[in-house]
C-alpha cells in the first residue's frame, strides 16, 4: 500500500483496513507512485526518446489503478475480517514482552475470550482465571527471557521460515508449573492456532 498511499496516512493508520484506497485524497501524486526500480528506470529512459509526458502519466495512473484493485482484493480476503485474528496480538511474543503493551494485550485477550464465549466455545466462568494466568505467565516466564521474546520473528506469507509461537512458548515453559500455553486452558486450540496464522500472515499486506 505504501507504493501508492501517502506515507503519513499509512503511519497514522492503526489498521490497514481503515485506509480508503478509493479516496484520491489518500493517494500519492502520480510522480511519487512506486512502480519498482526497473520500471522506473525504463520510464526515465523512454521519456528521453520515445514517449510523451501524457503517455508517462497514463502508465503511472494505470499502475495505481492496478495496485488499488490488488489491495482491495487482498483486503477482502484478509484474516483481519475475522475478529479472532484481530485479537491475536495477545499472543504475539514481542508484545507480551513489551511493558507498554500490557494493557492492550489484556484487552485483546478479553475480546478473544468474549468471542469464544459468544460462540459457545469457552465457559464464561473460566475467563477471569485465564486472564490472571496469562498475566502470571508474562510476569514469571516471559520476564525471565524478555530479549528472546522481543526478537521473535514469525514466518509470513507462504514461507515456512521463521519462528513458531508454539515452539517458543513450549521451550520457555519447560519446567514451569504453568500449562502451555497458559491462556489456552479450556480454549479450542485449533481455533486459536488458525487465528494466529491469519494474524501473522496479514502483516505482508502492509
């Protein structure tokens, strides 16, 4: 999206889905559209010899139209359309290790649990215990090796390379009394795992 959407707008957006790519006010001037290094070089060479300014403009506008359509298609199928995926930052190791994200992590976990309760996949009477267990895990396990959590690098897209959140939590929970992972006690693990995969891969859309 940064190829054709204004940089300031992208930096201010808390969620890429809130950016209206059809609003011309949100889009870069055609001269600033990033068409790629090679295409940009070819355009410059041709401008000196074979094509007019009007043709150059039309090419860049067509590139922007293509990028707009591509982003809309990606966002229409984005995991961000599902609440479970939007609340998965609660399980992001980098955020779990960040003190300034403590409140937002708790909020995301509360919303995740509420979604599971609403779908009758989790018992409401167990929710408070899970929230307390999660905080205990962060304070007693994550805090012991904070740098490892902060350096976590998840796989993205179709690539299998990268760190796995289940492996990280299992390794760091070895020998602890907490159940791995603590916030999944009583939760449908398959639903959580699918949502985490969607959350981690959604980052490629930015």
